[in-house]
C-alpha cells in the first residue's frame, strides 16, 4: 500500500494508484480502480446500491405518509371537533385494502418503476392541493377525506409494485432479508 491510497465513497472502496510523474494523465492523476467493499456489518441486501436507493426512498416516503396521517387527523379534529369525523379518515384510508389483490394485478401488468413514480407524483399533487386549500382557509372535511382516499388508492398500487421491485433488486438468496427490511 505504499503507492496506493484507499478512499471509501458511498459504500464503495476506490483505490487510486499513486503513479510517478511519467505515469499520470494530462491532469497529473493516476488511475482509479473500483474495489468491492467489505461491509460485513450491513445486511446483505443493503450492500447493493439499487436496493439501498429503493429502501431509502421508500423509508422517506413512509415517514412522509405517517406525518400526513397525523396532519389529516389533526386537521379534521380542528375543523370539526368530533371523534366521529376524525374516525372517518382511517376508515376511508383502509377501504382500498379490500381491493389489494387488484393492486398486485396492476403492478404486474405495468412498468413498476413508472407506477411508483406516478404514485409519488399523484400523492404529491394531492398533498399540494390540500396545502393550498389550508393556506387559503378554504379546506373542508370532505376534501381531507378525498385526500385520504387518493393516497390510499396510490398506496394500493405502489406497495405491490415496490415489493416486486425489491424482489428484482436482490438475488433470490437475499429476498427474504430484503422483505424483512421493509
């Protein structure tokens, strides 16, 4: 390692051979060689870049969804002050679960990446619409229920598409661990 420098960059080890003045390129740099990183402390699926990106993206999305459910509940409570109205939001969000097999059929019939992207865009637009209505003080309970319903329908298709993409992102031997991480 006398003439080699090792850098850890986003989970990959990059080795730069430090060459003499006659062995460098026009900018004075040596050659870079990508070497497999040994990350034994990390579960096997997380060692794969594609899985890490999917997992991180879904984690951020899931956190946003949890905050959204909290916001829906709080907003309905502020607007109505009744427990019955507050209970309507989770009921509407849960109704599409009855159609869960249909979500899997759709996820198998279309490009899963596009379904995930479309779902995120539709959910984001619905949330932006509600944010505008709240900012203008023109929000009503039925619009919050519609917001919950749209996001539940998006989730109906996005979840099976995400699970199928996860299965494609890792070898079969790591699939069980990958599913457990989500």
